[in-house]
């Protein structure tokens, strides 16, 4: 990595966890991801969840069409490339054969486990992992395809701040015991317990880390009033948990890598009597990460986190092109308007010191 006073040059990064949605929203948000990242793991929780290889193929075509329109309109340089890495939504009814067809497709890279009712569009999620999905898990382990985990137990009797910890105790420990070689990604790790599990696990495992869980703690949700744009799932935790995540990421462990969990919702659905969960951070994700790495004297760890650890875990080549970040003080806009869609970016109104 070339580290100068006013710029950082790193191998082009990838986003290992993003929500593109569909239709108008897809067209509105794809630009922010492709301007920074070469590849992205595309989450399958559309209103009509992506449950089969065929559905993933159709969704992939829509994403590539949307990307092609950006190029046609000269919104991005012609030499830019972008590869969507598709995923399949695991359900109680997923057939083991689906793993084999996904694996041989060449464009599907993981299955995603949402415990039923854990987050946006998760009603089709798994109700009983070990009762209903054992054969699918065996196949995933056999072909070496990662299982991406939303690691929260969505039980209304469990405190919302404890749901990650309970998931580890009640599901994850058994999952690792029964499937010692299954590749796991602990998505958007948000607690000290999550970090410890990933650090100490004896099998193949990694975790994605979002900008919001690195930069903010749960006070941000309530400072001066209720702030719906900091509401995401897993919910922001207390400062001791944020410190544990920072420590793990800056330790240089290869088990932690970039996954924004950028999750756009129209402003009216966030600022609502029942506001949706999700932070829109794709707008300036790399600047957010660079800022928090720099603030913790760890800018030299940014490239491995953003550009090496992810592809190494997934068994994919590292990117060959580069991304340049410039030091430039700017204010994150209060709102982005793209056609009829209004998005409030993470950290709206605050000052940031990096730009791409
Ligand atoms: Zn997500």
C-alpha cells in the first residue's frame, strides 16, 4: 500500500455484504457500490426472496442490466468492472440438490441463513435449522460453499441487545459441533461475544464488519432524540462491544473483512411511526472505513481488511486494479435524491476527512 500524506492507494476493495433491493431502488443505489467496489456479495432478502439458482440468475441479470445502463449513460468510466456475487436464501424447504446446482452455476457463492423474522424480509427464514436443514448443511460442508449467518435469535422474549449472544449459545455452538468443516461467515458482527467466537472457533470462519458497528455505539440511537437512521439489525451495542470489534479488526486477524450491510430504505419508511431497520452507508463507505481506521492509527490495516481477507476466505483472486482515497474534508449530505427515492446516508450532516 502506498501511504502518502494526502492520499491512500489500495487494491480495489470488495463489499462482502450488500442489499441492492430491486426495481427503482436497485437503479438508485448500484452506482454508490460500483464506484468503490469491484465485487459484492448480493443479499437475497428481496420481498420475493431469492430461493433458487434460477431466481438468482434472473436477479443477477437485472443487476448487470442496471450496471450496463450506468455505463451507457457515462455515469461511470467505461473501464470499470463489477461482478455481483449471488447468494441463495436458505428456507425450511430448501432442497439439498439446490446446493449442488448453485455450486455448479459459477455465479452463486453462498447461502444466507436468516432466522425467521430476524430482519427486513425474513419471514421466509428458517424456523428450525437442525430439524429442517441438516441435509442442506451437509451439502454446503461437502462442496465448501459458505453459509452466511444473520446471527441473532429473533425471540421477542430475549432482550434485543442480547440476541446475538443467545444465537451463539443456542445455535452456533451446536452448528460448529455438528459441522466442523462448514465455512461460516458471521455477518455484521456486533458484540464482544461474537468477536470472541470468531477469534476462537476451530473451523473455517470469518466475520464481516459494517462501518456503523465500527464508528457508533448505541448512544447514537438516542442522542438528542430518537435517530431512526442509526437503527439497523443487529442493533448498535454498548461501547465495550464496539471496542472489542475495533480491537479484532485492528489486530490484523484475517478472519475479519469488509461488509457494509448497506440497506437502503426510502426516507419515509425510516422516519415513520414504525421505522425500518437498515443504514444506507454505500454512499461513502470507503471514506467511513478510512476515517475510523485512521482515527485508531491503523490505516496500514485497511487494505487487508477491505481487499485481501474477503477474497482469500472465499477462495477468489484478489483484485488487480486500485482505488485512491484523497484527504478532503467534506460534509456528508443530509439527503440523497435519486428520482423519486430519498435516502439519508449514514452520518448525514457530519464532517468526514476522506473522499474517493
Ligand atoms: Zn444485511
